[in-house]
């Protein structure tokens, strides 16, 4: 058995990180103290208790399914990179969850002063959130980076994204309940910056990029999981049941409206009126992103539907027209189209939240207290009051998305140049979009190059029936 230097580098890096995580969490992390549990679980004097929604496991379970199933299967559309999509998604998520626990623990606690950070069920959701940022960026470089590069990117991105979130939430006091700014916008433009730095003409020559009938069906598994659980992603951190229910409702209505518009516009932009699976797999989810920053705000049900309609429109048009232009003129190869699913809808969400903050003076006092306590006078007795006007709060909301946008691009560019060092084994030539370089792949287990559907990355359109007919003409066997 021969062991390559490439495999030694990957295995050594992952093992060293895991040992480091165990040591750091062993020294600085711990469970929630016992005295805090009565508050967390509402234990009454008679000893009975009722679990609060914030402390419940179901919300974590929903978000966890999005991370490990939704994101993973959404990226299986590449005909020769299914193992990498699901497998590397699992690997990098497991690493980033642990790293996020450490980073958030050090940012939000006085570790130098001897304080330990506590790991709770609620914290587990925030670790998944931090991991989602990396998975969005993974979509921009899918099939074009080695496992080592992906791990290194995750380590840098989690750290930078959490610093950015700390600036926005803890220092500038903005609201982003579904993290459309801090996860989706940051992850998209961080990933696009990395993709630009790592760009190579080899991606234009590869015959591996594209999908086949069955790979698109697998990708739809990810779409459906994400679509179903997105309300939990946006609403789980609301402060009370009214805000939580409103976030669930707004997200669901936005997703429904977005899906309807996606199908309509997808057919409209095709010369023959056909539907494009790229749009169905991705643009139908843009409504969840677009309403994320303001999901708990009283925008009225029709407002959530408008958000979803606009998100579906700009996402489909982005896939159809903007992605090819970015690739041709800016040399930004966006494998999954994260700019259209996460980037532009994230910016829409941020602008919408800024506008809603600007008109929050007309809201009920309960909503203002729960969502924007910063707009109360300092002597009002409201916790978190900063004496800002609603317009000023809206200005802060807009300022933070600008900071996030440029911080993500700067961080992604910096990380990209680190990843470009030759020691990280970036795939080249026929190894791009190809599982066989990193996985044991059964012989003849994927279609031959002439059978793939190029509509993922070009303007040609092979219908599913045409692809299926080509597949039926060939027999693929798995070698015993």
C-alpha cells in the first residue's frame, strides 16, 4: 500500500485540528452550569418544568438537517462530483461546528479573565449557523478545490465571519434574525472572492461540469429539505412566541411566492418555454433568504409575499444573464450560483430590513421593544435603549450590510491567496469537478463526457428527455 504526500497532508491537518479542538474545549469549554437550568427550562417551585422554545431540541434538529442534508444534496447536481458534494459537506461541517464553538466562545466570553464558555442546545444552533456560511462559500468553489483547501478556507472564514457578526450585532446593534447579512451575504461574496483568486482557465476546458438526469433529481432532495425547514432557520431565535410565529409565517409565505415566480420566470426566459432545473433547485429558496433579516418584523403577510416575488425574479434573472457575464468578463466562476441564491437575495433582505427599521416608529410598542429597543430613549427604562431614531436605526442596518459586503470580499481575497499556494494541491486539468482524484469511485459509475447536460454553465439546453434517451442507449455497469 502506497501513501501519497497529498493524503499525508490532508490526514495530518484534520487530525491535528481535531486534537487541538479537544484540548481547547477541554480547557476553556464546559456544559451550562446547573444553577442556570431553572431559568433555561422554567422550573417552578413544585419541581415541574416546561421546556422553552429557545432551549428546545427540535429547532436545532431542523437546522441540523439543513446543514448536513440540505446543503450537501443541493450540490450533487455535478454528474462526476456527487461524493465530493455530500462527503466533503459532511467533513467540513463537522470540523467547522467544533471550530465555531471555540471562536464564538472566545469572542463572547472573558477567557483571559478565567471565564469558560458554555455549550448549550441554543449554542449548537449558532454553530450550525456559522457552518452554513462556509457551506455557501463551498458552493462557489465546488469541484475546484481540494479537501485540504476546503478545510483551510473553513478555518479562516468561520473566524472572519464571527468577527463581522460581532461588529454588527454587539457593537452596532442591528437585527438580522435569519442572518441574511451575516451568513448569506457574507458567505456568498467571501466565496466569490475566493473563486476569483483561484480562477484557472482549466474550468473552461473541463468536460466534467454539468449534470445528468439522476444527479439533478438528487439535488432536488437538498432543495426540498432546505425549503421545508427554512422557517425554523429564520424564526428559531425570535424573543417571544408572537415574533417566532410571525417569522415562521413570513418565511413560509415568502418561499411560496418565490417558488411560483421562479417557475413563471424560468419558463419565460427560455425560448421554448421550458423549465430549468437550475432555477427550480436554487431560485425557489431565495425567498427564505430575502425575508431572513426581517422575518419577525410586522411587514404584513402581503409584504412577505412581495419579498419572495422579488427574490425569485432577481435570482432567476441572475442565473440566466448575470452568471455568464461574471464568468466571461470578471473571471468569476460560480459553480452553484451562490450570488443568485444567497448574495443578491441577502442584499435585498438587508435593504428591506433597513427600510422596515426606518418606519418602525409606526409599530406597536411591543414590537418596537422586542425588535428595535435601540429606538427608545435612554431614560425610558427599556433594556437596550440607545436613543436612536427609527431612521438612524435603519441607517445602521444599511451600514452593516456595506461593512459585511466589503469585509467578505477582503477576507475572501486574502484567504484565496493563501489557498493558491501550491502546497494545498488545487485540482487541475481533468481533476476539476471530478471525484476520482479524492475518492474511490466504482469504474464506469458515471456517464461518459459526451452524455452530460451543459445547461448548468452555458446557454445550451438539453431537455431531461433528451438526456434520458442518451442514457438509455448506454449501459453502465459497476465492476464487481
